[in-house]
C-alpha cells in the first residue's frame, strides 16, 4: 500500500513520474487587490511547492537525451549532465527537494506542455514539449516567446499574475488580502527564505507558514515565472528569492523582477498551476472527537475540533467514497493549535474500515484500534498551523462506493498537557471549513473509452470483516462501467480458468447486460439453490467479461463451507445443600429454597449458542423463537440476523450492515428485551441436568 505525507516535502518523482501536489483555490469571482491583480473568475489548483530539482531531472531524462531546444544549460549548476547528445542523462548534485534554479520562461513552458501531454518520452516535438498548453513549435528567441499565449483547453500552466497573487495572498475567510504569502501582515526571518539567506532550501521548509490556500514558498526561496508580460520582450517574475528584500515579496510590489522570456538568473525558478478538472472533494458525513469515554460533540461547549492524544483522545471521520477509480486520493487535514511544544514529536496513526456512526452519540474511543493500518505521519513542534496531506489512494480504490471511516489516534502521548488538534467539518477551529475542513480530495482517473470494474456490492460485504458469512441465500456482484462510452458484459458460472461450468447448488440471476451507460452499474445476484451437500468446502467461480477490445475478464471465486455437526455445550457448576432456607427479606414466603441438588449454567447463554438453537429448530419459526430486535443494534449486542423465507430460515451472527465492530466474540451473551433477567445483565441463564447436550445439524458459511 502506498502511504505518504506531503506536509513538509513536495512529492518527488515516483517510478519515473512527476507528481505535483496542488492546493485547491476556490472562491471564484473574488475581488482584486488595489494593485488590480488577484481576481480570478474560476476555480483552479496551484502547485503547492516550487518545481524541484528531482522533478525537473525526470523531465530532462524523458525528453532531453538530445536536447534540441536547450532544456538544460550550463548555468543550471545544481544539475549535472552526463554523456553525449543522443544519450544525455541528468541528475541533481544538490538535495533533490530544492527548487530548480536558473530556469528560462521557455523551459518552464515546455515543462508545462510535457505535463499537459501526460509526461511522454522521446524527442522534443509537438507531442512532447512543443505543443500542449502553449504552442511553441521550436520558438527560442525572446521576441517569438513573448508572443506565446496560453491555449484554450490548457491544463498545466505557468500561473497568470492573477492566479499567482490570489493563491499567495487572498484570504477566503475574510475576502481580503494578506500582505505576505505566509498568511500574515508582517514578515520575519523565520517565516520565509528571503534576504538573510545565501542559498535555496528544500521546498516546504517553512511548513508553519503556508499561504491561505496552503501553498508554500511563494515568499522567497526562488523568484517564480508568471505569464504576465512587461514591455516586449520581457516577462514579470514574482515572490522574491532567498537574497531579496522583503519589499519584493509583499503584495504591494508590482513584481520582484523583469526578465526577458529567454533570459534567466540564478535565483529564478517556477511552479505550475492546474486548470483541468479540480480534484473532487468528498466532505465527511460525520466526524467526532472522543475524550476517554465522552463524545465531545455531545457537549454543547465541548466541540474543540479533531484531537489526537495517545489512545485516549481520538477522532473519527466518516466518508461515502465515490464509485469511480482515482489516480490520487488524499486525506487533507489542517492543524490549527499552538499546544504542541517545540521539539515534541507526535506520531499520528491513520486507520480505516467500513464503518458508520452518529457524531453525537457514538462514544467508543477504541473501536478503531483493530482497523487496518493506513500509515503514520509525524507532527513536530510549534507553531502548528499547517496542512497535512495523507495518501489514501489504494484504500480509496479498494473500497469504491462504500461508507468508510478513518480513525485518528497517536502512537505515543508525547506531551501530557495537550495534543495536536485539526479543524473539523463544522470549522470549529478556523470558522472556514470550506478551506480548512477535513476532506478527501480525489483526482479521478481519466476514463478510457472502454473500461470496467467488478466489485462486491454492499449486500455481499457488509457483514463479516474477513469475507466470511453464515449461510446467506443471495449474494451480489456489481459491474461498473468506468469508461467514457456505453459498454456491456456477460457473466457465467465457470471453472478457475473461465471455462463455462454448471454447479447444482448455484445459479445466476442473469447472463449479462449489453448496455451499461458510462458511470452506471448493474448488479448480478448469485443464488444458493441447494444445500444438500457434504461437509467441507465447495468452490465455484463466476466470470464477468466486458465487451471492450481487448476484453477485461474478472474471475471471482466463491467457497461454500459446510462444517461438521456441532453441539451446544453448557458449562455448569453444582448447586448443592438441598432444603436451604429461603430469603424472606424482600418477599414472602421468600425465594431461594431448593429441595434438591442441581447444576447452574456457569455463563449466560451466548448469541452463538442461541443461533445454533435457531438453526436446529426454527427453519419454520412457529412460536417466534426469533424476532427482529435480536438484530437491532439499538436493543441487542448479539447481532443475530435471519435470512431466507419460512421453511428455509437460517440464522447467523453478524456485524450489522451500518455498524463496524471488531470480530464477533463467540462468548458474547444473547441480549434482547422481553426475556426474564437473572443476575445483573439482560439475557438468560439455563439450568440443566448434568451432561445434557443438544445435537445440531451442520452449520454453513461462505468465504468470498
């Protein structure tokens, strides 16, 4: 599983790809600053960091083996070029997370074209660097480059002056502008890399001080190219560098320099903006912070945000995930508190599972301790006002369409006084949940003309966290058209190689569907038709084949498990001393006098034992041995579910479909209203003759 944190460092190249982390910039139609810049009428995404040496080297190695249009030049001293033309290779000789320097506008534009075109490899031509967001077609001199403009339909671009200013300074909470890109009206040496320094630093080094939208280093580090034009052939650069005065990074500055589009200087780099479809934002259905055994959302004055502190102060987030695959999905959290002390390091733990809760009444602090681990990240020191982005792409794609929850805790209690706090979906910390609230940001996968997906539907997977069921009558598979065009599929019972095969105990509700619209889904029911099978595991296969060319084939295995006959065994203790006196303190003639020896069940009857009883004698439930309260989570902790129709009823232990629990304990007591209570808990205790046991028929289950 890929797990990553981009709170401090930019996303570097992964498997030969450049991943540019972006911050969503919303609030279209915002007012301009008094200089006339900053108003943008559309949502877009700004690169959270400047383009790094690592990222630029990936670009060079992809398209500059023969460097036709000088994407590298000798002034780029932080990048070493080796080999000869036709076989050039490139590598950084400084830390790869520093920004690339000495970049010309033409080089930044060609990098943007390469990103727009999907990061191809090969010669520098119209399919790689010379067309895309900008039509360059070999332009290299300053006059020709001055006449290049952004094309309609551009995706990755050099920011316009308005885009750059808005992302750097505009405060969406107040609809006003900060003076500096550090969400502040003042600037000091420890807020950005400017004036006092002699070289660049790793991007994101000043992670305490993002812009209002969550970008880093728009103040200092390196000057950044924009699309803004000066007097021909010059272009405007912004943001200042590590060696410039604070005046050049203030919003009042007209620019931080003017350079012709084929010129450069050592402190000059760039970042990109993204104008394609913005990541889909999935907001939480619910969230809550639990302190010990108290749900703080249930206290009118107790909502503090989402806190993590050891394992006693934990937080939950519930999301309904989309049904389309994602190329990237990231959990975004904004930390806003000054409680973590300098030099204190917290290790935050992220877990996820199929789970739903009510944010006001849910109060189980440790319910998520056994959920699958998604990963960890570190929170270090103060002041702590920054975004954390946590990669959940694999987890997201594995659970498409389901209601899932994320559990946040801390590995250790690093500070006994206070712990990190994130803003919640109500915006308790910042008052601006639209910008700072928790969410999952999803970049949809670009749909191919024909593609599909086959997953279990909720009816199949909502009970049993490891895929095991006890005798469901029906199961469902869901075919999803993830392509851009209408497509269809066929489905059949097969062997493990996909060859058609019949099974006496299994049937399908349909043979396929020839027309499933893009983004739509179609369900197939698998019916268990014959239970007269011997003990052991009975395996079948269901194969889906879509009508793409080449076809996608999905072979799904079903295992019907028939166990050996079981018996309910009651552990008992002897109760002797016949003829004992009755207790008359509370009633006359009193209770407790027994004139014979007997044995008492040591424990209350468990849900598993009662379930075995029902499966033995309640296939037709003449006298109401089962009722629906036994499966109602508001009344019963036993979770017994009845399936089938009268004459063929079956019963099983289960996790209710809308509630996640740890694996059911087989010694859980049966609990439901209307049963005589003995002792202190609701349930029943059975007295029996010594050695009495009830034989039961085989139990059944299903592994998916």
